[in-house]
């Protein structure tokens, strides 16, 4: 988290993510749809870390499951194209996800060294 601006923000593959209030919603610039909001819907005991995205009056979920294994955990993401995105826009969004995962990988591998 970056607190240099006096506000709590996160810098991720999504870019700058800023909290909206105390209800768990964050704002960011969606790679395709523009200004958007997101929040997590975790169920720790079940390994669930679903994400809710809201933009242009529509909400959709990205389903995330975390499954322990011998070396840590496997994370499974399920993306279903929201009806407001064309196939091309959805593919562009997934490219943004690829960049975010690469950023996470770099950060996590840096912590091991």
C-alpha cells in the first residue's frame, strides 16, 4: 500500500486502486470500460476470494479459489465475459490480468530471495 498521498492506495496490475469508503469498494481505471469499482468477497475457511466488478451500471464476478498443495497453494481464476464487453474487449481485459499476475509473481519471487 502506498500512503504517500495521505490516502490508502494500492498499485497493482490494474494500476492505481483507491478505496471508495469503508464498505470494501475500491476504484480503478478498467483497461476497457473506464472508471470502475471492485471489491473482494472472501470466505477464508473455504478458500474463496471472489471479486465483484461494477462499471456502467453493471456488476459481474470473477471467481477465485485458493487450494492448498504441498508447496503452498494453487489459485484458480474463472472469468465469464460480462455482456457489456465484446469478445475483443474481454480478451484485452484478460491481457491486463496477465500483466497483473506477472507483477504478483515478480513480487513474490523477490520475497523468497
